[in-house]
C-alpha cells in the first residue's frame, strides 16, 4: 500500500516590518535598550537593516501604539518606561499621579487669558453669552515627556482668582479644589486624531491616536450672593469648569475598577 506524502501548507514569510519590530523588541526585552533610551533613528535603522523607510516607519508606529516606544517629533523614538495610568472617573491631580510613580512632573503654561463666552462655552459653563470666562492651556509632562494637553475654561463667578495662581508650581486641579470642592462631575470620552496645533504641543504626528476626555464639574453653594435668611432653600449648583484633556494613546493607559454594591 503506497503512502502519498501529506502536502504541507504553504507558510507565508514573515513580513519585513514584523522582523524590524522583533529586532527592536529583542533589544528592549534584553535590557540592551533600557527605558527612556533613544533608539536609532528611522534613517539609521534603514541603513542598519537594509529595509525601506516605509517598513521601519510601520514597525515604529505599531510599537508606539503597543506602548513599547514613545515617539516624539523632532526628538526621535524612546523606549517607554511603562505607560502612565489614570482612573478616568477620578477627578485627580495629575502631578500627584506622576510623582506617585516616582517620576518628575513639570508643566508648560501656554495660555492664561480672559475672554467673552462664545455660544459653546456659555452653554458648557451655563453662563449668558458674552460673559467673561477664564481660559488656560497647559501641557503636563512626565520626565519631560508631554503626556496630557489641558484646555480649560473656568467660571470667574466661582473662582475669581484663578488666573493669579502660579501654574508652574500648582496644577489647575489643586487651585480649583482648594477654593471650591466639586460636588458633581460629568465625563465624556472618545478616540480622536489630534489637530495640527495639538500635535506640535504633544510632539506627536497627525496619525497618532489620542484619548479625549471632556469633563465638567459642579459645586453647590451660594456663590456671589448671601444665603437667603429664614428660608429653607437648597443652595444651587454652579458649573465650576469645563476642560478638554487630550492624551496620546501610546503614552497613557486609562484604568478603572469599581466594586459592586450588591451583596452576595
């Protein structure tokens, strides 16, 4: 009885970009390229490995999305030190989060201004159109790497001295919490591609996906007027602030864990 050899299935060759990824991963995992180490540039990898720039670019892009590398336009690609983590539903102080990981916190204060509320801003802060509002734009950095762009509007009726704070030493969260503790928070989260001006501030490309967190916080109390005497009236709620937090997906990881109130 003759045996016909079983035909082995064709095995597709490993794509070149995957080989480049493995080349980099081997050096990262072995410790040859430790955290925060600047790896060779695209041009250097093209020359060393004999592949196209497109191949190297895809490998670096995927490793960035996987959290292995941090890519910074104009500076190169670096081995990640572990993605920053944040509880999306916690109104926390980013400086405390960073220092809690044993890293250095710094901030780039880009804008502190007063402007008239546009229709969108007036709606967010529940103010009349044209009312004065405070506006701040700050980039938060971890070990000098930008990890969050904060674009914030603040209600001056609630926090009249907001713009006088030293934001090189204090975060907006610290300033606002010290003046008026929040009583309610609203979060909206979406995946977006950054705008050109945001790319420049975060040192990322237009193709780098980001997480966008839109948050509003309220405070309860008699603000700007004394409480009515002799009347049992609940104090009103006021919108304190509305903020856009833009986080590069390759540098940040959102985590949340809650216990159920159910018994059994």
